[in-house]
C-alpha cells in the first residue's frame, strides 16, 4: 500500500496543499528525505506565489497529482549540508526555484541547461529520483541537491528577491538568448504582471527603450512612473497601435491567456523577434504572411539553467532589481489565489512562510 | 480615360495575360517603357512558372489587377543598355526574378535587402515608379533597372536555371540566414515541389544532411535516388515521425497549403528552427508549449535581396545545380496551370518563350 505523504520520508515537514481541482489550499503534514551527501536542508522564510502555482493547484494543465504543495520561488536559510556539499554552509541565505533535479549527464545538463533536460524534476508535482513526489515551497523546509540551490546575494532582499527565482529567470534567459540586450534597441513587454514588470526593470538595466503593451489603460501611470518604462501602448487603441507599427526590435510576451499574435507581430521591425514565455492552455493563431514578409520569428523559452539563474540573481543585485510584492500570511493564500486569477496584485504575492506557517 | 496596356509606353510588347479571376491566360499586346540610362532591355528566352503565378492569375491573394502578365523567373539576352549601365552589354545572358524596383534609400535597401523594402516593386502586378503596372516574363521582351538584373553565368543552362530566380533564392536565403548551411546540420524539407527539390540540391552541395518530409509516398525513390536526400519521411506516418522526433536542427517548410506545424516542431532538436517560405492564406495553429519547452522558433523568409540572388546563382553554377523542369510552349500554359494546381509536375514548368511566343 502506498505510503501517505507524512510517512514517505524520515524528516517531518508541514505545508499547505491543494487536494483537488477546486485548488483550495489547506494544511498538510508530509515529509522530506534525509539530507544526503550532496543535499542542503533549508528552512523556508518566504515563497512567491507564481501563476503556475494556481494553474497546477486547479489542475488546469491536466497533470496535477494531488495533494500538491506548490511554490517554486523560495528563499530560506541553510540548516544542514551534506558531506560533499561545496557551495554552501549552514546559516547562508539561499533560494530554490523551479527545478530540483535533472539527469546531470545529457547534453543540456552538461551545458548548464538543466531546464531543457528531458528528465527535469520540478520543485513540485514531479517525481524525484527515488520515485517519491516533490513538494514545493509553501512549506516549512526543503531538502535540495546543492546543484539546484542558488546563493542569494547579500543586498537582495528576501521578499522582493524570491519571485526572481521563477519570474526573473523566465524573462532574463530569453532576453540573453535572443539578444535583447543591445543598448538603444526597443523592447516591447506584453502583459504587465509578475513576469512583465520584472522584464521592464531588466530591460531598462540593459539600456533598452521599453514599451509596455497592455490591454489595461489603468496601468499606464504605474508602468511609466514607477517601473520606468519609456512608453505604454494599449492594444485596444487602434491609432496608437498603428503609430507603433514596425518600431520594436523584440517583444517578450508574458501573457498566458489566449490572445492574438498579429497585432504584436505588426509592432516588430524587419527581423523582429516575438518571444513567448506565457503558457496559454490552447494553441494560438499564427498568421504567416507577417513572418514571411518581415523575416520575423516567434520563439519560446522556458525558465533558465542553474548557472544562468545565479547570474540573473547577481545581475539583479547589482542593478537593484527586485519584484514588487505584497507580502501575505499563509492563511491568506486562498484569497490571494482568487485575486491572482483576476490579476489583482501588484505584482507578486509573497508568503511570509516563517512568520505565518504554523501546524 | 486610363490608357490601355498598349498605350502606357513607347515600346510595343506582347505576352500572355490573365484577364479575370478564372486565371485563363491569352495573348495580350502591351508596352514597355523606353530603355532609360540605367535600364537593360532584353529578349525573353525562357520563363519559369512559379506557384505564385497561379495564385496571382486566380486572384487567390485578393490583390490582383487585370490584365495580369505573370512570370518572375525570367531569362533572356540583352539587346540594349542605357548609357549609365555598367554591368551588362548587348549579348549578355540576364535573369530577372521577383523584384524590379525598390526605394533605394531605406535601411533594407542599404543592407542589400530590397526584398524587405516597404516600397519594393514586384515584377508583375505592381505599380512602378512611373505609376504604370509592371508586367512579368510571359512576354517577348522586358526593360529592367540594371540593379535588379542578374548576370547569368556562362555554364548555367538558361531553361533549367530560370526557376532559381524565385524558387532558388527563396530557399537559399533562409538556409544562409538561419545558419542551416554547413556540414553537421540536419535539415528537414517539407514539400517536394519547385522549392523543395532545389533546396535538396543546395543542401547537399553545402554538406548538410537532408530529410525530405512529404505527404506523397510516391516521391520517396525520387527524393533519395535522384535528388540525393539522405532520408524521406511521410508526414502522416506517426511511427516514422516519432522515430525522427528531436533530430533536426532546422526545417524549411515550402508548403503553402494550411497544414499542422505541431509535428514539425516536434521533429526539431532543442533550439531548432522552423522556417516557413510558403505563405498559407489562413493563420496556422501555433502550439506554444513545444516552442517553450524546446526553446524553438517559427520564422518566415521572403525571397532574397538582389546581391544574394546573384550569389545564389553563382553558387548554383559552381555546383552545377539547376531545377528539374518540363519545358512547354506558351500555348500549353493553361493546361500547365491546371496541372500545377494538382502538383502534377516534376518540378517546374518552364515556358520556351523564345521559340513559341509569337505575336498574335
């Protein structure tokens, strides 16, 4: 008979889990593995609430294995290190993001692209190498192979830094890979949420001109005055959209709802690149003429490898980039999820786990 | 009252034109402009029939104006050059492809990318700088700005070389731009028609491993034995497709009909590139997850600039690459169009204009 979550492993753990597709979270006693030679045991202080947490809690992608403890933007302190651990010591502040394992042998792993390993193990709702389920950061502690742990720079605050572990790397990686870092070039950021607002900040740090492309006129003042965007384009304003045709070198599309690509493609210059990092649950319509007539491309990108995630954190620390967060208590999580579904947050909820998670 | 095609210009010309969306072609008298100081005037010998000609004569893209003289794979011999022409003289063999003009001053023109100039002028069915309609190569003669004329290499057969002026550059340009042009690359080619068969030949000359992806099992032997492809895959055979998943660095998709691209994205390796050169008239479904999880791209490409077209012709001549053609007389052109609509040609019709186009 399968063991219950609290009996699978020797270390008791406690967190909040969704138990069915209502997505409602409630306390769960479970367990973590013994700290192995290459492992680090972390007491979790904060955990960001990513939109993926909501999708998985409600089984919107169809592969949730309940009960699920979400959370893949966690910051904490090292409590224990295994005998072979070289990078960390007890007391250090560290982060854990979207993945906690990979095969370590394939071409992707050897190129520090663990995120593209065919055997990537996700921080929650995956199966670990020992066959047991992985549980995420809405919990008191976690045991992670050191390779998948990030050093948190001293001057990066925990609350504002936690969301970088998913939102940050998800936009940083394609910005580097697709060459969206040439000062003076023009970047469009479609969608101003958890990912989008970080992309604006990073774009400005790269010396780019940044235009936010949004369906909500209300976000304009915020985008320009607080986030530092150079301009703001409302997709439902035909005159403004027309004036912006063929002006952007690249666009990062963070929108995960199904949406038309033609207006975005039209904003690109010749050889322009539209990179999508949002995960709509249905295919999008791709008009081909604009791609052909402008030699444009649509590309994808999926988080980033461990080395690049560390590079991203260091970059953010250097440029003073953090996420804009609303810190909440663990027992607010269900309300937070409802608000997140309506995009009612500027721009990431972060759970103060250490102060508010109690058995 | 608008002038008739015969009255537009001082030099009489004749050809075959479509007069309405039935697409049926018939003789037309029209005219060409005076040979200007930068112009080259040439007798047309051969003209390839591109699938675009069919789309245009039948107004399938919705912007055709009639009468329409198609043809943008044109080869001939120079008879007169303007006083400032430097690259050509009478007697030279010359080719004209899809473009006969551009603005000359934008970034694209400066970068030798006239094909992406917002004011590029197509060889037929477009408005020239003087406000008159351009007419293509299903005609006896043509006047073209020297900048848009391609020198035809001595050893390139005129008839089999003509299709390279559109089909050739259309596949050559993205192969170079997207880095799918050197040994070590595994390239998939979707569709084995006018574009696809030339792409196989270019790819082999570049040392690239080639897999043809087709919906016609009958083309297997042709692809492997005659054209030299390394492998052949039937797109509807799930076992074959499954076995080839994640094996290709790039795919050039020459199919212009609406078709699913999800299986093609699956054939790409991580970071792989799917480049569309056929333009379906309706949007395709883009599954986003596979793009994201494999960091893959879907891109487009449109012919090539003039300099690159010259480079492509010279490359083809060096490697003895020509199109596989069926030479026809102009009188056969309507039958050829019907057969082309059913892909019943290996792989390009070429009209023997010089010998068969007679003034009505």
